[in-house]
C-alpha cells in the first residue's frame, strides 16, 4: 500500500524542523513531494517546518513553475505572479520562493521528495573556504550510502530565481558526469538540499550530511580530514550488500 504524499511530506517537514536537530529555526527551510508528472506539493511561504499543517502546503503545477527557468529575465513581481498562478487551488497559500528549484529537482529520475534546511553544522563549513572540499569528498562509508558518491556544490546565489538557476546548472552537470541524480546539494553561504525516492531517504541524507559536517569540522582542527580514495568510494557505492541495505532502510 503506497503512502500518501501529503502525510509523508508533513512527517518529513516535522522531523527536519525539530528544534533539537538544529537544522532550521523559525520559517527556515522548505520541503516538497511529487504527486504526478504534472503536480507537486511544496511548503507555503512563511510556514514553519516544525509544526507544518496540511493547509500550509500548496499544490502546484510543474509546467507553470518551470516557465520561470526559461532563458529570459524575470522581475521579482513576475516571479510572484507565476508562483501564484501555479497554484492548483487559487485560494491556497503562496508557495515558497524556493519552489522553483523544488519543481525542477522533482523532475529528476528517482526523486519524489526534496528537503532543504539550514543545518548549523553544515553551514559552519559552507560559510568557510572549505565548502568545495566537503562537497567533493567522502570520509566514511555511511556517508556514501546515504549522501551518494559526491555532492553538488552551488556557489553563493541570491535566494529565489538566481538560486534555482544555479542549482539546475550544477545538478545537470552532476547528472551528466555520474549518470544519476545526486542525493545531496550544498549551497554556499546558505544550506543543504537532500533528494530521494522516499521521505526516509531525504531524512537519512539530511541527518548523515549533518553528521558528516560535524566530523569534517572536528577533523579540520586536528590536521584533517582524511578523505576516502575515489576507488574505494566507487566500490562501496556499488556493492550489493550496500544496495540491499539501502532498500531495507527505504533509501
């Protein structure tokens, strides 16, 4: 029996928004879930993940949102107009300003849920010169299992349309290089985005990225970190026992 996307999105949001996890505060972060090829759910603007309610989730049309990623400039007012026009129910709340990157990421193969947060641990690195190091390397096996072979790194962009364009460009490069969607996107001076087939996959990636950031920062104070060799990363990523474990963990 398939799980209801809205229920799963609310569960995902509440877990990411927990105060003790230090992933978001106030209205930070946003989440989304695919309903069909043409529609998706996304957190409404100004809502808090920790106590997100069904009425604070907006159902949007993919095609309408993606018109904002066409190769032409849009004013802030035009962006707002398109986001409002994308609502399936005109009476629903305005979708998050970051709805644009959610809409595009949900078109990737194997991506049905997206979670974006501002992890304190990750931002200690992403607000430093070591962000690319953190994105391009792996330090321990479970980081590979939950966060993938490597992360997409997006240089600092203004939130909204510029950020969505930057994410699309760098993620498309990753897909071309690796032949699959990434599991983790790191945003310089901003935060992290986790992608997955299930809400559990997004949560696992988010938690592991947060753990990895804590380890990276700690290792950096002691002359490290020490990164795994690329051939070991590829071997672990493709091992049958790890693929099996991913399935058992609903990743």
